[in-house]
C-alpha cells in the first residue's frame, strides 16, 4: 500500500485535529490523562537517550558526534509511543490543530484550551516518571549518568533567551515533521520510521523541546544541579515553549495546510 499524498496527509490532520478539539470539549479529564501518558512517554525517550548516549564515555570522548547520534537514535521511542498509541502531546498538537483552525472548523479558544490542558498533563507525566522511574530507582545515581544529567541541566539553562527560542523552533519543526510523516503511513513500521528520522535529527543537532526538558531539567535538579525551578522556567522552558509553538504551528501546521489543503471549487 502506498503512503498518503501530501493532500491526504493534510486531510488526515484535519480529521485528527477536529477529534482532539471535540474530545477536549467533552472529555477534558480523558485528555489530561492521555497527556500525562504522553509526558511519561517522552521521558522514557529522554531516559534512553541519556543512558545510551552517555554510556560509552571512553568512545565518545574523542568522537562527540557519536554521543549525539546514540542519544538521537534512542529518543524517538517517545514520539513513536505517542503517535501509535494515540496520546496527547503538546508539541505535536501545535501542528495538528492548525489545519482545522485554518479551515474555521473551531475557534482559537478551542486551540488554546487543548494546548493548555495537554501542556499541564505532559508536565505532570514527565516529572512523575522522572522522579519515580529514574531518580527514585537510582538510574542516574552513578557515573557517568549523574554528571551527564547535571551538565545537561546547567547547559540548557545557561543559553540566552534568543538561542533557546530559535532552538525551540527547530526542535518542533522537526518533531511535527515526524508527526506529519507518521500520518502518511499505514503500517506500524511506516509510522515509526516517520517519527524516528526527524526526531533523531533534532536530538543530534541539540535543539530544545519543551516537553523533553520537563524530563531533563527536573532530573538535573534531583541530581543536585545548581539550578532552581525559576531558572528552569525562565531560562529554558518558557522560550523553548514559544519556539515550539512557532516551529510546530507555523512551520508545519499552517504552512502545509496552506500548500496542500483541498480548496473548494469556485
């Protein structure tokens, strides 16, 4: 079976986005729980990315791109779980709700409502997984993982606001391209590969994903990094979130809808 055409992908995004908005209006608790699962799934990807990517210090010390490649190869399991199991991810929804909104199927207030509930749920799920399944059980207590977690947190909160913003645009441009590619497929392999390629690239390139950072930054604090919640929010999470919205909503959702949505015959 052939993959969907760009027009068919956009049609699928319209249907999926409309369903998300309807579910948000009528089943907000269900959306919240689904978003919590998605946050945990992204944290799973972050955990694998950290453990595998930083687990070969003797080899990667002289080959810095290898560490980035290993981390990038592991992280996409998070988005694969989100897409295949149908959970709610804020960054993916940045793009998915744009086609229906542009076609005036629902107002901007419906978009904001969905994004708000899903964002909160993602944060709860990511932080809860990080504390219970990573920090509490000691996955990063020993070296080289302890130092890696701390250094990642410090590095992410030491960048300037504009840099984090632009890196946030890049991250969700790539992530939402992965979601778009997954919409083109019919089988599990097609959907997984669609997710894997762009997400692997964004991690390897070092872009900033707000939901992933809801894993990395809390973990860094749990491991004793000299950063505060306020620093994490103002120096990273906020600009990354704004950048993610731009990268997903405009660069993918709006642009591809403009290019490929079915126009009514005049």
